[in-house]
C-alpha cells in the first residue's frame, strides 16, 4: 500500500485519527452555506486572509486591569476595521511569522 497524500492539522499528537477527522470535517463543513448561523462570520475567521485573528473584547470595559482599547468603544467602524487589521498583523508576526512567508 502506498501513501498518496497527507494532511497536517498541527504540530501535536492525538490519541487517534478520529479527533483529526473531526477537525477536518468541521473546517470543511463551515464553508458550506447554511452551516454557520452567519456565513459572513466564517469569512472573518482566523486564516481566511492568512493572518491570525485580532484580539476580541467583551464587557465589562475593564476586567482584571485590562481595558478595552478606546478605538473599539469609539463607534467609528472604519477605525475599528483598521485597528483589527493592524492587530491581526502584529499577532501573526509575533506568534506565527511562518504564515507571512510566500
């Protein structure tokens, strides 16, 4: 028997092929219209544009000394979009610079 191809879901060891298969099924299924409640949210997920996702915040505005950035509270959708893009790039450079290589 010859191996004709391979697929990696990350650099870690699992207890068997079943968990890996579930990851692949989930990743593919979410691309099918109707699987996600809001298809647009899937388009904005990490890796859709080869970058990691930006940080996300919720209420309260200050939690354990961490404050939500003012730009996210501004209501200026263009500034928020630019901030998220910038943070996404910064996070990718710090955590996964290999994603930026051609």
